């Protein structure tokens, strides 16, 4: 049996597919999300050891415990630098050093092969790492080509807030002192995003007491402000006490400045937390920027692996694997040079697949089983249906149907469901049905999408957030239906909160895709 370690395992779609291909055992998996970890634990071998944080794993100790590791699999997350900065920066921060941790595992465990999924961005010169004090010496020794880059911090002056003065004081303690609690920041940020004045007023009145209580809980009821309280908290305190926190244009402006200031502080904190080497300056728009050095992610990967591994990567569509959805992902397979049996290429990998499965193939047999809103409801027993598809028959490996739950929709959501036909989405609604969205024209085509029975679905993400609709029933898609579209068998049960379960399904590698990858790896390293 080939020993496998699954890094960033999620619910375990990759692990399941490799096991289905035969000849593998998953000796260890690493997953930081507690709900996904619970799902993994309850669906895989009890002897598989689960680790929480890849950054805390001692891979040399792991090698002693398990012996030689044959294959490392996984897809490290790699989002943009910062939510506040994402629109102007396309560089990957060291907050995404999980990519580096993945290759640290490859270097220290020296597996025969590795599989890295969902890394399309890593092959682009646009996506880069920042130079950091954390590993500056190692990066310098690799001889990577550096380029000048910029991180936007924010306007020098924002109403009552002076970002320039804060930077001149140069204290990380001062930045942290100025940061508002996250729950307060989220409320204020949501408030200013509602540009319609009536919606702002409504949101303000609805949340004023909650915000007041949050602030007073942080500061206390004292009439004298503690010297340790930052200007941000002090200003909010003054608005509550002296202005009685009433809604006005002037207060809206003050809160807008406060939120923008807080966004800048969060970028600064991320820079400091990641020990990014920087120099602050001001651009022509009177904005403060951090001048930094960056280097290509793919260049880093190639340098760090040297000539020890031969790699090939391609973008593949899950549809070609028999999964009933269009889902394009980049897959890299690396094989250790000394175990290569022959040259390998993924050029013809999974081509000429003729079976295209549809939404009907995946979920028709669930249509007559009533969904539940209650997470604790007992699992319904599946019904017998004549003429069930071969695809569904493969997944119906359990007498009961678990996770056939969905969201309890609002009256206006249900009314939208009723108006939309198969293949239609939010944009097909009458304007009178779009009033709860500030800018309906910018709404994505996947929002309020009613699936088409006789076509594959689009990429399954968190279908609860996207409000995907059943092809003919006026309800949201259930977690089990989303799992069917991802090729999970019915015996695979998801755990955690409702939103977490939807997210776990959307994040997963479809097991049918992983099964084919597992078969491919065995062929490449000569074990089949």
C-alpha cells in the first residue's frame, strides 16, 4: 500500500478519491477548520492521524512515525494579500505561506510523488510573494529575481484620523491600540456600504443599541476616558455619550473616515505580522504606500525543488471526469526524479471522456424526499426510483439520506424562486423583485440560479450563499444535493453548522476527480 499524507484536507474529497482508486492508505491528514476536521474524522479510517495546523507539524517526526511517505496530496489556500487591499494588489502575502509549508513538507518527507490542486494562480507572474524578514536569507540564497512592488495603505489624512502621524510614531502597540474590535468594525463597515440613505438609516436604527452596547462593554461607563484607549474607540465613545448616537450626514461622514482608517490599520497589522520588509512613502494621490520587494511563486517552487522532482500541470474540467458540473482546476503532479520509470506528461490525461452527466442524473431520486431546515432532524430513508441513472446508483451506497437539509428562505426569496425558470438567475427577475440589492446590475450570474435538470451545473461553491434553486421545486438546493453534484457518495456525512457544511462541500475536490488522479499517480510511479 502506498502511504499518503493529505495536507489542507478539508472534508476529505481528495483522500476519498485516492482510497477509491485502490492501493493507497491515508496515514495522516492536516486540516485547521474544526468542522471540516470533524467531517474528515467521521468519514475516514479511525487509524488516520489528524493534525490541526500544518505550521505546527514536525515532518521529520512524522517520517519517523510512519516511515517512508509515498505521496503528498493537497491544495493549499492562496487568496490575495488583504481584503482591504485585494482590488489593487495581486500579490500573495506571506499570510499565504501555506504554499511554502506545502513544499516544506515535500522537501522534508521526500515523497515519491506529490499532487497539488487548485493552483492556477501560482503559475502566473502576476501572483508573487513579498520579501520578508522571516525567510529573507533563504530566499536570497535561492537567487530569486526580485521586483519592486507596492502595497496601498490609505490616505494620509482621513477626517479626524492622521495615518501619517501614526506611522511616524512607529509603534506596533499603537496600531493595535487603535484597532477596533472586529465585531464593531464589521457593523460599521456594513453600515457605510449601504449607500442608499434609507437603507443606511434603517440599518443604523436596527443596530444602534447593539453597537452602543458593544462600545460601552469595551470601554465601560466611565465619564473619563482611559489613556490606553485609542482615538478610534474614544471617538465612538464620544458619539455615544455626547451625540447620543443619532443618525445624521455628519455622523455618516465621521464613521466613513473611521472605517477607512481601520481598513488601513488592518493592512498595516498584516504587514507587521508577516514581517514584510518595507519602506513607507507617499504617492501623487496623497496615499501612503509600502514599497516592497516581491518574487514569483512559481519561480520559488522551481528553485526550492531544484532538480529533485519532475513536474507537469494542466487545467482540467471535472466534467471530463464524469462529475456533473463544469469545474476547472489546475492540477500539478510532481514525481521524484530517481523513481521516474519513464517520461510523463499530462497532455492526454483524461481526454476523450464521452459520458457527460447532468443535474438530473445526480439528484432526480432526491426530488420526492422532503428536505428539512432542522439540523437535528432524523435522516429520511431513500425512495426507490425506476430508471435511476448509473451515476446516482454509484452514489446511493447508504439506506438513509443524510444532510438533506437546506436554508429556510424568506418570503421574498421564495417569491423569486417561483418567478425563475430553469437556467434563469437574479438578472431575469423583474426590477420590482430586486429592491433588496443596492446595485442589482453588479450581481453575479450565479446568484438565484435555478439549475437546469438536463445540463451539468456550474462550479459548485457555497450554494447557500449563492442561493442556488432546485430545477423544478421552489426551494434552495440541499447540502446532500450539492454533495451529489460534487460526486460524494450518500454514506459520506458532513458535520458542523449548516453554512459550514455547504462550505465544506463547495471547497472539496470531487472524489471522482481525485480517483482518476490517484490512478494516474500509480501508473507514473510504476505501482500499477
